[in-house]
C-alpha cells in the first residue's frame, strides 16, 4: 500500500520548482506589455483518461510535471507566477497543488469501497510512515480525516526535517479514483504564508471537484454523436 500512498517524489519535484523560484510571487509583474501567454489550466494525462486542473487562479506548470505514460505527476501553481505576468491571475490563497495519477487498476478495488479501512490504516505507524516525507512514522500526525463523495481527505502535520525547504508543515491530501486510476492530490502552502485549515480544505475540495468535472466533460466530448436510427435505412 505504501507504494502508492508514499509520495516523497512529489515533494522532491515541488522542492526543485520552489528553489528555482518559478512559483514565487515577486516576479509576476515583470511583463508590462505585449500579449498574455496564458499557461494551461488543465492537462489530460494517463492516455487522456484523467484531466487534471485546479481551482481558479491555478495553472499547470508543465516544466515541473511528468505527463507521459499511463501514470503522471502534475504540478500546479499561481497562473501569474508561472506566466511571469500578473495579468494571468492568481488564487486568493497562495500555494502549490500536486496530483499523482496511478496506472489503470483494471478490476481492482476502488478507494470508495475501502475508504474506512484506508482511513484507519493511515493512522497506524505503517500508514503514517507511508505518508511521511522522510518515511518515518513519528514525523507525521494525522490531524483530521474526512470521507466525501468517494474520496478520503486527510489533514496532516509533517515535521520531517529539511526535506522540502519553504513549505508549511501542515497540508491537505486527498485520495480518490477517476476512471480506474488512483489519483492522489496535495495542497501545500508556503511556510511564510501558511493556509488556514479551512482554506486548505476548501482548496482541496475545489481541486477534487475540478478534476472530476473536467474528466467527465472530456469523456462526454470524446463520445461520437449518436446518429438517428432512421439514417440506417437511408444509406
């Protein structure tokens, strides 16, 4: 189970982006003229079976994401910061969003079918070790867990030392299924401007809803229009 719950690689990727400064706000006003080059708000991954997008003000940082193959990692930040243009817009509460999409599970069990067992497991030493950025159970405290619409939302405090400079210890994580793919999402705030618990949960809910909505719309659009039955007799 720890192979898909533990996402230390996500935080390593986020750390790299944070250190390069491309998600830092001071640069957003650098461009004062010319056409706006808006970064994408959504991206289709895992063979276009899952569409990742965040709440308003968040855009996809393609340079910090891994988008090819049946699995994917997607990093999202302030649209203005990624575009280096304040006109692109920004979320009300700054932060970094991450989504990890697992391989097609086929006929495997869905998160929603085992959500209570999963929530209980994540409070055990093995589960907390799987959640920890440094892999140590004592580094993680599960502050709260919620079950909503087939998803598990977890509020964590991770005191792992110096794994990801510049991010707050408290963050939210969500786990749910989309088109037989396990999707793990995280809402991480900056240490010098941390999100409140309510703001983090609201952002996580918006992230979850956007992914499901965009994926559903993509599936509907991909279906060919049904021909009227009488056309079969006219050709």
